[in-house]
C-alpha cells in the first residue's frame, strides 16, 4: 500500500504545484500559472471570459465551508472512537456520555454494528466472494462436467459404436 499512496501523494503535489499562481513572484509581469493556461480553452467554451481577479471573500467562503465540513467529520469520529470518560472530572458534558442506560446500550450496539461494517470494509470482499468467485467456480464445475460427460460421452459413444460396427 505504500507505493500507491506515494504515487497518489506525489501526483497530488504535482497537480497542486502547477495550479499555484506565480504572478506575485515574477518581476517581469508575465503570467506563469500553468494550470489556468491549460484550462482556459475549456473555460472560454462554457462562459465568457471574465476578469480574473483574486477575490479573497469568495476564497474564504469556500474555504470556511470545506474546513467546517472537515472539522465536523473530525468531531463525529472523535466522539465515536475516543474513550468516552474524560479525565477532566469537572466537565459534565463529556462525562454524561459515560453513564450507562438504555440509550447508552443502544448507542453501543449501533456503534458496534458501524465498527464491524467499517472493519470488514463494508462487506464488499464477502459480496465479491459469494457472488463472483463462487458463481464462477460453480459455472466452471458445470462446464467441466458437461464437457467430460456429455461432449466427450457423445464423441466416445460414436467411436465405440463405430468400433463394433
């Protein structure tokens, strides 16, 4: 798994690197943004060429939205997988989750099902094993039986009959 991760990581860094605008660093005033030069014909095809100015408000809006989604995911994962009982004894919010009860038992069962599903990679390997691998093996056994008994039986029968005739 290390090699595919390295290939994906290096290709991501390369693609991110060609999208960096080098306008601020260039003293001659030339546009050195490789990615925009590559994508400009396709952008001009769908919409009129607008003045490309660095609009920080749009960037911050998009960045805030995506980072908030990431933090929400981190919060969900940390609440599901970290130990519930907090070492901070005075924080009743975190320690209230550690109490047992019907809701806690139901929550533990749900988390156990989610963990098993995640641990077994969504049971995709089991699905492939049952549907594809066993199906192909069963078809191969049937084909082998049909070839050995029916096809070879007909050919051997014709030869055996012609021998006695």
